[in-house]
């Protein structure tokens, strides 16, 4: 797995181990470019990047969550 922005991150995710009967890892990577015109004037382009991960574990009827922001 190669993840945009950090190719080693895929190896780190693959190395994760957990004794919970069920766990999952979700990685999110989204890029937005905004182009706009205001009062007949072109505004500078804006770029936003949203990137993070969420880990969920279920064990003995309990749920655990952690995520980046």
C-alpha cells in the first residue's frame, strides 16, 4: 500500500497488531481545489487537504475509537 504524502505509512499500518476479536483501520485522504470569481474579479485558487486515520476496536461488548484530526 502506498499512501499519498507518506509511502512508509502503509508499512506502519500493516505492522499494527491487536488482540481484539475485531478491529479496523480507515485512512482518509481528500484534496479540494476552489476556484472563484467575486464581483467580476478572479480570486486566487485555494487548495485544502484533509488527511487522517481512524482505528476502531471491538472486544467483550465494548467499542474503542481513536482518530487523528
